[in-house]
C-alpha cells in the first residue's frame, strides 16, 4: 500500500489537527515556567543519606491517632 503525501490532499485539515497540539504545548510550557518561578531554588544537594523532610515513626503516628480519638 502506497502512502500519499500531504500535498495530495492540499493539506486541508492539517491546521485543525496541529492547533490543539500547539495549544497544549504552549500551556504546558507556561505552567512549567510558572512553577519554576514560584518554587524556591534548592540550595543544598539531595543525597541518598539525607533524611526525608517529614519522617514520622510508627510510635509517633500511634500517639497522634490515640490523641485524636
């Protein structure tokens, strides 16, 4: 089966298919730039031995659950 080039169809509907793709690309880029501007820059490197920002032990979680009951 031979594929026909776009020129065969005079590229009638290519624009209507590319417009949503270009729109989503522009919206995604704007969102990334906005998040980049609002999020603070990390000043210390993240290493494998760095503790997580929020580390709760099982006993602490149990104490909070008991307190809320």
